């Protein structure tokens, strides 16, 4: 027997809709853990579909670290309702804190200017002189991948991930799956005391 209380508990745990929670519990014979797994798998699949939806609501979040580093971050979702939830505000705060700690230079790969990429490639090429051409190309691609992971916010390993595996974009995808709306980090600015403007 799937009680209303059981459905409510699962909803609180996952943020999924009442009907989805009820179906997942029916599917698993009332097993809460298995129901959570089903909802997470479904959520990840729907997160991909939601990526095309317009996200024009949201908030500007700020984070100040010991009065020395400040971050402003604009993060968008689809509705004002979601923008006001603790879940969404928490995500915004976490990403702003990540920006303070990891100091990304760009939001995403597409934002890296071509001349910066070319300059990086030249450096890598100089480092692997004398190796066969096909090997050089692979090494350059590998080093460029590492550059993106260090320089682009969405590709950086999330500072609060205990296992050090999830990227910032994975954390966002998980939240999209849980909340059920598209979420986009629009832009950010990071200020450090004593830093000169570039």
C-alpha cells in the first residue's frame, strides 16, 4: 500500500512531482531507495530535453570571501517560482563560491577567444618537438582539454564535490533533473583585492 505520507517523503527527498513519486513507489513496491534511483535516472534523461527551453528568470547571487574576494553571478531558470526556492538559491551560492575558489577565466569553451587557443597550441607544440605528427596532435588535444578544465567554469571540477569527479556542469544537470526546469549560468564577475584590471 503506497500511502500519501510515503509519496510526500519521496517528493521532499527528490523534488519530483507527486504523480512521478507515486508511480516510482508503485514500480518498486514502496522501496524508497529504489524509487529515488528511478526518479534520478528519469530526471537525468529529461534534463537533456529541458536544455533547449528558455530560461529568462533567475537571480544574481553574490559571494564575499573574507573581504578579499567577491563574486557576482547571474544564473537563470524558467520560472520566478523556482528562482525563489532554497534549492535554486543554494545552487547559485555554491557556484558563486566555486568561482571565488577556482578563479575561472571563462564561462564555457565557446567563450575562449581563438587567439588564446592558438597561443596555447603553440606552447604545447614547442613542448613536444621531435615527436611524430600524429602523436603531437593527440598530445596537443589532451593539453587543450586540460586547459579548458582549468579555465572554463562549466568544465572545472566542482570544489565541493567530495570525490573530486563532478564538473560544475554536472552539478547543474543534476539540479535541472531535480527541479524540472532548464538552468543556465549566464555570466559572472570575480574581484580580488589588489588585483589590477586586465
